[in-house]
């Protein structure tokens, strides 16, 4: 849960308490409104900057407690660097970075949305708020005690100061950002939640809450999945006490009858590996093996909450991969919904089995313009790309290019990896149409080749988010284990290309 952050916009004004945040460039220059606000402390700021060797470099900050002549308890002057360094000025990151300088116990923060170059545009001011909110997120649902010194304010009121004429425009811009922020928070919460609480049925229940946002939600239980013939998916879940589910979410914000776009998520609520059981070290991380499904739920929320003008299908396959007397065995052969048969070589390669049936179902039933699936699919993608880029695999150059651009714009970056018939051959099986692993080499690629056998001709992209969806490095806008990766990326893809 985000430690309730309330965000508002108001004309530039001196707060009567709390933390005041202002920006200066690498010449220690403030914008005119900021200079006026800080006038009583101007001398002290100069002396403190000199004493602290603060030069306004991007990412640096000067903290002054009890600033002269100001009512704020603390003044944070954040450097934005040189004017010609646009990267240092990304307002989302900037908002996150300054929020990171605020002590956790503070309940009031005022940010002056002005740089040395002048007042920030309403969109940029709203972006500051998005960054601040994402940075302030903490998952503390299961903390019943706080250590001394770690106390946190129950809620934080953040006021972003903009020029008088821009207040309404900033609020409007914020209503869009708020939808996105809430979607990211939703995804993070789901990933952070432990698997004893968030089993497939509970996950489906939480997805059902999207109905409040105007999304149609359909939950398919095991009986319905059996009728559809989703035996690849059901085989993964058959060793668990918990039942499997598929959830279909539909947002129709576009023209009636317009072909939808589709997003599909891997929702393995816990992945023990099954009979091909995983080693104990770090197995607890496998509570996050539903990061793809979490992203789809968060994305659907974001799109509905900002009333995106597009028709969208979101589909998630929810299972728990457990070893028991009824669990699937290596050597078993299952018939997928597509009719293609699969020999199970390793029960730990379960994500592709789940996605195979959901991809096929969505492709055939909804005939979408394109499908993007997200999955914490392979450890191999972490070996290949580390935790900075998600792996992108696609049968469509245009979709790939758009995803790559959206990644650069949002900082949720993707790197395209190859697909080719030579890799596809590696999953041919002696006994069935295919096997579920392709050997040691190119593990992320053979996993993607497997998925491709279930998309037919539909334009499709697969994002392997094993490295980016959880336990990824801390950034200015994320300190949470579950990052919510993909929500901002795909929201951007939709906003830039698929809304009329
Ligand atoms: N959920 C894992 C992949 C994973 C690993 C995600 C580490 C996040 C962090 C997936 O189901 C899996 O176990 N993949 C196997 C595939 C192998 C058996 C072919 C893997 O990556 O080792
Ligand atoms: Mn696995
Ligand atoms: Zn898995």
C-alpha cells in the first residue's frame, strides 16, 4: 500500500510548516517565483551551499533545517544541473528524487514547480507529482511494529505550487497521472503480497474489483477452463490445493465494434517448480511469479480510470505450481486448447504452458489488433539483460518499435531479442508436437518460440520481465520489491498509438 499520499496543486505560496522543496540549476540560480519565496533565507542558502560544496548538480540537494525567516521546518534545494541536460530534468524522476529526500515522519511537503528556466508547464508539474507518489510507495501491510527512528507519517500531504493561472490545468493533467499512479501501485501491491494470501482465487477477486472502474470482468473457473480445453494451463495447477482461474477483463472506451487490443499476463501465484522442484535459495521470490498478471490488472485500471479511448481485452492465467501426489510429471503429455500436444520435460517451465492456452483463447475469441504478453518467464533473461531491460520478442516490427520507443519515454526499457526457425526447432519433441523446454542454450528465446506457436498470425509481442518485475534495482521512483514494471510502458504505448 502507498502510505496514503494526498496530492494537490495551489498557487506558489510559503507553507506554514513541513518541508519546502525548491529547484536551482548548476549556477545556483532559482526561477523568479522561487527567488521571491526564498528571499528571507537567501543569505543563509548562499552560506550553506558554500559550506556544503553544493553546486546544484543534477541529483544533488542542499538541506537546511529551520531556514531563516521561513515557516517551513526544512528547506530542500534540489539541483537540476545544466539547462542543456534534458535527462536530468525529467520531471517524473525529479519528483521521485526530491520525495526521497523527505524524512518519513514528515506529513506536509510543498514542492515549488519552477526551475531556473521558469515555471514548469502543467504537464511537468503533474509529472512531478507522479514521481513523488511512486517514490513514496511502501508496502507495509504486514508490519505491526516500527523501530525507533523509522516512524512514518500515516499520510503525507504533498502540495505542488504552480503559477495562479495553471492550477486548473495542472489538476486536469494530474487526473490522468493519478490513474497511472494508482495502476502502478495496484500492480506493486499484488506482486508484494505473499502467496498464502494471494492465491489464484483471491487474485481473481482482486481483479474483480476493477468493475468499480467500469471494466467488465469475467472469471473462468476450472470447470469452464476444462470445457474450453485449456489442459496445458490446468496441468500446471493440478498439483495445488488451490484452484486455477482465468480472468478476462474488458474496457470498451473506444468506438463500438472497434477491434480491441489485448494484454495477457502470466499469473503463477507461486512457483515451486513442481515435481522438477526449485532449490530452496530465494524460492520465496517466486511469490512474484505473477508479475505479468499484476501488470495487466494495473494497466486495465489505469486505462479505465483515465477513460482511455480504446477497446482493450486483458487476460490473466492464474495458477499455483506445486508438487503433490496429483502433480504433473516430467514425461507427461498434455493437449493444449489449440489442439497441439506438449511433452512436459521440466515442470518448472510452467509459465509458457499457462500462457499458451490464454494466448490461443484471446487470439481466437477476440481477434485483437495485437497481443502483448508479460511474464516473469525465464531466469535466462536475467543472465542476458540483467535487471535494466525487459526482453522483447515479437513477430511484428512496428509493434516492437513502438514498444521500444514507449520504453525509452517511460524508463521502462525493453530490448528486442531474436526469434528464428532454427530456435523453433529446438522445442520439437520425440513424442508430441513440442516439448516445454529447449535445452540449456538460448533459454529465453526457446521459451518465446514456444509462445509463438500459440499466437497464429496475430501481431504479438512477448515481454520477459523476470529481471525487471521484481527485486530490480532501486530507482528515483521505485523502492519497492515489486516494481509494477510494464504499467507505465504499456499505458504509454496505448496513449501514443491506439487512442483516437
Ligand atoms: N518463474 C520462473 C522464471 C524466473 C526465475 C522468474 C527467476 C524470476 C526469477 C520460471 O517459471 C522458470 O522456472 N523458468 C525456468 C525454465 C527452465 C526450467 C527451462 C528457468 O528459468 O530456469
Ligand atoms: Mn518455473
Ligand atoms: Zn514461473
